[in-house]
C-alpha cells in the first residue's frame, strides 16, 4: 500500500503543479478538476438556515440553493377525526391474531388525511457566467471543513483567478468573493433562477428573485401527497460589491466588468412563521438581514463567520496515520478506497464530514437537518427528504453531543415541541389517549398521524425515541433548566403509553395492542404471507425501558411527580422481557417468529445502541444474543451499516468496526453511493443524496473511541484495528467531561480528561478500572495503566 500511495502521490504532483502540502490538512477535501453534472461532485456549504452546493466550474459556475423552511404544500392538519372509530376493531383483530386483516383495516381507516406528506424542495440556483478564455492551468478547489469555506483557483490567460464562498450563520448570508492577481481582470454576470414560478428584477447593485411554490407534474412518487394551488413564497436577494470596474443592472442580471474583485452577498427568506402559519413577509426579512450587513466588508464578514464556524468545528480534532495521502486529490483517494486500499486519514475526514454537515445544516433558528441534510436539487427527492422518525432523523443527531456540538441540537428540540403539540390531537383522535404521539414520518407541517402504509407507518413510538435526545442532552450538559423545560414533553410521551398499554390476553403482559418493528416483516410458521403489525415489538419495549427510567430520574432531579414515577416503575415490571430465540439471537417480536426480508432492519437491537438497557457487562447474555444477530449481517451502504458499527463498538469489537468502515466503500453499491465529497448517495435513485449514513458513521467512529453510556468513561473500547497510530481531542463524555486520547501501535499512550462539572468519575481501559475525583475545570493526564 505504501508503494502504491507513493506512486499515486508522484502522479498527482506531476499532473497538478499546484503545490499541496500534506501536513496540516486534517479537515481539507481538495480536487484538481471542477464538478460536472453529478450532484455529489459539488461541495456543500451551509449555515443552518440555508444550504449551497458549489460546483466550481470555470465558465459557468452554479451554486445550488436551499432554504430550510422552503417545502411543498402549505399548513395542513393530517389528523382524521374518524380514525378512533376503528381502533377497537383493529385491536380485537390483533388479539385474535388476525394480523393481516388488522393491517388491511389500518390501511383503509387508520391513516392521515391524506395518507402521504410533503417534500423539501430547492429554491433555485445562483449562476455566474465568466468570459470564455484560454487554457485553464493549475485548477484547484477545496472545502476546508474547519472553516466552512470553499476555495477555487486556477490560472487562465496568465491571470490567477480566485473564488472564496461561505455561508455565515451570525450574519445569515452567503458571501462569495471573486478576485484576480491582475487588476481589472474580473468580468462576471450574475443571475438567479428557480424551478418555480418566479419574478426577477435588478436595480442598482441588487438582484431580487421572488418565487412561489406550486405543484409541478414532474414524476410520480407515491410517498408525496399532491397539493393543488400555490404554497409557500420566497425571496432571494443578491448584492454585488465590486472593487473598481463597472456594475450594470439589466432586467435579470448584474454585470460586473473590469473589476479588481467583487463580493457577492446573498440571502433567502420565506413566508414561513410556524407549521400553522405562512403569513410572513420574505421581502421584509431579506431587507432586515441585508441592512444589518450593510457597510461590512469581505474581511469583516469572513472574520465573523470564522469565529463562529471554526469555533465549533475546531473543538474536536482526529488524526489517524501520517497524513501523507493528503497530497492526493480526494476523489483519487475515494476511488482507491473503493478498490480496497486502506486510507485511515480519509476515514478520519469522513468523521469530520459528519460534524461539518451538522454545523452546516442545524443551528438555532433553522429547521432540523432532514433526510438530505440541507442540500437537495430535486422537486421530488427520495422519500420527500422529510424527517423520517423511525431512525433517520434520530441518527442525524447521534454525533452532536459526543463530538462537542451540543448547540446544534436546538432545532431538533423545537421540532419535538411542535410534534408534541400536534401529536396530542393525534393521540386523542386516533387512540382516545392523553399525552402525545408521533409515527414514522413528519414534514414541515408537523404531521403526526400514521402515513404511507401500515407496513411502514403504523408505529406509534417515534415520539418516545425523540425524547431520548432530550435526556442525552441533559446527560452531556447537566443543564437543569433545559430538563425542566422539556420534562413535560417526556412525561407526555409516557402518558400516551400508559393509556394504550393493556394486558394482552394471549401473553399476559402489558403490550401496545398494535405496532410494528420499523419496516421489518415476519413470517409465522406455516404461513407464506409476510406480516408487519404485531403487539409490542422488542424495539417498542426497549424504548419503554429507555424512556421510563429516564423520566423517573428526571422527576427525582426536579423533585416532582413521585406518584407518576411509581406508576412507571410498576409498568416496567409488566411489559414483555427481552427474549432469546432458538437460534440464539435476540427476538424481534413477542414470539420467535421468522424474520422477513431484511431490507434495512436493525430495530430489535435498539437496547444495545442507541439505548443502554443492554450492555456488554451488565447483561452479557443479551449482549451475546445481539452479537449472534449481528454476525451474519452483510455490509451495505445504507445507514444500517453505520448502526452496525455503533453496535459492534458497544460490543468492544475493533475488528468489526474496522471491517465495516472499509467494506462500505468496497461493495458494488458503495462504489456508486459515495460521492467524491464523501456524502452518502441513495442507491435507488441516482443523482440524489441521503445524509444519515454520514451522521451515523461519525457517531460510530466516536463510539469506537470513547463510550460513557454504562456509568464509566471507557477509552478506545473498539478502536478500528487498522488505526494503528493517532489521536483525538475534544470528545465529550456524559456527566460533563472533555476527553483527549493518543495511541500508538493500537494501544493508548496517554489520555487527558477535563472535568467540566466537578463530579467523581470512573475510567476503564483495557480491563483496568480506576476512580477519580476532580474539581470543575481541572484536568488529569492518564497513562495506559491509568496511573
């Protein structure tokens, strides 16, 4: 491999005279060619509110634009007031074990109105047209994930042209500077475009595009509801600030000629106020944003952006190997990974990429990151690029706390607040229950009713799962005011469960009368028909074992609801226990039914990860049953392989974490899935992307390096075996700790733990366990013997 790498580096240096220094490029992705037409060849930027995909083309630059609140449709109540009429009928069919008939009745009468939701859609493009020139030399483009800046430079006709572009969260704008090393060499025409009905006007140094969503009959995708008429409106404003030269506003463009440089400032706003209200004024919002940045030069805008963005990304550094391969373009390295080569430094970049898209797609005031993060060009993206709540949305936020990005979780908690509000109506109308419920999908309009089909959507547990993120945020931060604010939401999810749990006449346990193991069917012996609905599945029970103890502890901390806590404790004793099947695997259902087509199932093992009711040392027999379940699973490039790495990490198996990290690139599908930027592409519809695998891999790598779910800080519990030498700094552990680790030849050489809150703690490494106590703000350095 070293010989191959050496030859590749020499080839890269000969073919690209642009000097590239391998060192100090830990978070840099770079390329020696522009992006083509493939979406994933571009480089993503974002500030939570907006997302951009920068293609880096020489003559006709395209920056694709998204805004987090620009979706199809308009405010809509999906709840069906007639649904509860069928609840008891479905329940009785389940008790009679007529599971397929129950599923049919759900599909006919227990769904939302309509039975599908809406989709995230693009705003349009910023298009920059440059004068055709001679041969392009020394082309170079990069994304620096630590700064959030995309840079493009090249030499044409003896002039070095440079572009820098970023999206600033503090200033709520995209900023792009075009410059040349020869005065008067910047000539560019800027245009805006959108796939929706729009009006474009230019005046002075400003280009404005107003647009309105309306249904476009592009292709049929049966998971998106058709909505007639107009929906949301938006405005995009682009301001040009040239240095020298001339600026002309035409009917639909800004034309800059003979400038030394030009800085473009762009912002987008919609009429979205909340999921019930789209009466906002996009024009007034854009005007306010631009008025606040008026008079700020490029240097000041960039410094403000860097202080914010690098302040988050710079908290955690991961270095694996010697970084020699950084002299190679990233797409060359990705291609080598797909052929089975080892590139641990690039795997470390993949870890940082998950953090990068977290910071770029999820900030206070924005919508949460969706199925495609913040970046989509499709009018009907796969699965609507919605919030898929039976794993994908949760996975998007798995890395946030442990990788020191707690602030980025705020949009998720605002989503939960909305779901709890609308979900209270769903609980009442569908189940005649108190509390609140949400099912497997939601959108900008916060639908909480079941959607799509019973085999996908008849799962009333997503609200319970989302509450895990509330508790995890508290565990990492110990923010008691935060817990006090969100405790009622956790309680509401539990109140719903208490109302629908009842003694099952077939089993004697308290069960949810009808649910499912998300998107996983089963076969009953002697029946060739695949079933989906089932009484309380293993995942349902694992979620109850997750929520109820957390709620009991939260009530104790807040000194409230002692009687309610006793009720929760009583119910915990009456739900079905974990069960191990004849094949030695953890059962996914209340009976040892045969699993159906695998698809991307994993849900029966929730208790190991992201839950913690199954642990390697606390419940070794159950942990072994999960291991038996994991062993035959093939490596895929869906998000489920990211979960597999997380679960193997919890089982402290570094050989398996390493194997899957390598093989996700090597499968035939993986060779198509990963774009040059490392962003996950969906296999079924080429040209689109799905972000969850990137978030999941980041969480999985963090879990391999540091764990704290079992009441102790575990150092390098599942270090990938090919990661011989490296270091990580700034990871977070539950209880308020910041942890940095170095290792050589696969073994820890040093570890530094900083106590942020002053609690005593226990550290585990390589079978050694030791207790420590530090004052808040103090640090301790440990060796492999924990001396």
